[in-house]
C-alpha cells in the first residue's frame, strides 16, 4: 500500500493521500474490532462526515446507497477522457452495479469457474447455453455408467452444493430491496430434490477424487496463473464451461470482487476522489503487484495471459508441483471469451447462504421433507432480512 500511495502522490503532488487501514498487513482483524469499525463508519457517514473514499467490500453498501450516502460514479467514469472504455472489463463494473448505478469500483476480482475434463467429455452432447442441472444429470449418467469410481463431481456434500447453487441464483430467491425471500417456492424445492437425487444416484460424491475420476470441477481463480495452475492440476485437457443454470441465469463465470472503492456523496474532495479512482483504473495502477486478482483492464489481463502462454509453449512453465504442462491456444481463447461474458457479481449476504446450508441438511439427512426444510429456510431468511 505504501508503494501504491507513493506512485499516486508522485503523479498528483498537490493531493495529500491519507490512508486509514482497519488492519495492518498480515494482521487478522477480530470480529469485535470489525464491528466497531463498521459502527464508526456508519456513524460518520450518517452525520455527513467520514472518509472521502472508502473500501466498501465489507460494509453494507446497499444500505448506504438507499440513504443517499454514496456518489453515483457513472458521470465521473463517462467524463474521464483518460479512461479507455473499450479496455475496461465493463461487464465486471456492470455486474457490480446496484440500484441502477455504479456506486463502487473494484480494484480487482476473482472468478468462480466451472471446468470439465475435455478428454472424457469429447463426444458428450452438451448445450452449455441452455443446460440445467437436470440436463447435467442426463448427460452424466451414461458417461459414468459401468466406470468404477468415476463421478460427475467429487469432494462435495449436498449442503455445500446447495449453497453454491443458491449463490449462483441468489437474485431468484432473495429480493434485497424488498427484503423478501422466496425459498419456499416450487423451484427451490425442486432444486433441493435435484441435488439429493444426484447424490442418491451416485453422480456426486463427498469423497475426494483420484486422477481421472471426476468429470467436472468448480473452482475460484484468483489470478491469471490459476487459468493454468488450478485447471491442469486436475485435468490434462481442461475445458472451461458455462455452469448448468436455471432459465433465468446464464451459467457464466461468477465475479467475486476484491476491494470495492466508493466515494462519499457529500465529500468536498470529489475532484480529488475522481483522480484517485482514475489512477486505480490506469495501466499503472492496475499493473502494481499490490493489487490482487484479475485486472479491470483487458490489456493487463491479456498481457499476463500472453506471458503464461509463451512459457507454456517453450516448456518453461511449471505447475506448483513442479510438473510441466501442455495447453493449446484455444484454451486461453476460451477463457477470455468466458471472462468477457462473466455477468454475475457475488455481492450477497453470507448469512443467508449459511442458513440454506444449515437447514437443507435436515432434508438431506432424511429428517424433514424438502417442503419442510424449504419452509425453515424461508422463515429464518425472512426474519434475518428484516432485522
């Protein structure tokens, strides 16, 4: 962070950038300390004070927007002629939008990605644009039939899969603005039944998979090197895919933003705040080692992927275990294609997801019917959302 600040102040010597960190590098913040931090920010903002620019990644951004405490950054972004709009991952910015505007800008992002074994799926008839989890089950059954130890996905429990599916379809089951949940809907009950049947039929397993013993793998990519490291550590011929999804969703890679920076609505330093965000989105700001995750700039992501691709071609690239790897150009091209179409941000309430996992266990363990479990989830989620 010190290097980042030094670079910014060198570019804008008339601006004194003061950084207040809720923890030092390498420190773990205690929950009680974080609650104090959250309360202090809330109090300051409500009184018309507080930081000019703040990291909202762990703060109730939606509540701040409702109260008019944050600046809509759309005008600032559109009028900044130093920003090349066609070089920005606008799908990531739009995926992070709330209430019709851009109220925060991520410094970087991760990607929840669905990967298949290209070798075992070579002849499988899969329409990724439209396949649902029921289609997934129908595709998988003949592929694993009679093949000892082969599963569609491994190292999953039913409640874990249920939580991931809920995250993927969060907007279908939670209306954040209205503070309403829809977990007692026929669609959610059917999803729970689908999950249970996939485990009952042996398509999914809670056991860890041996090599070549699973067809699909869901993983978070945190850096461009993970495009190779995370995929080739599991499959020799990985295939980036759209995940099975409901008709209302796309199945595209899910965006997980890192730090998200917002501007206080009544700051007297709006011009300076704009320069800070502009620097953050510049080639210089996006290329700094301190900034984690994938870049908001296509050029920075492309450059890093090209470097990896070249090392793979020359045989000098090694996986974390020391093994060399082979990858075709099409693999990188496919990733870029899916990256440019990632459309769903993971800005959601983890407590609601935890409720889904906890209460769905009553159904998966045979203690309650799916309808009863869904009702429990609905009641707890509704109570929580209205607290």
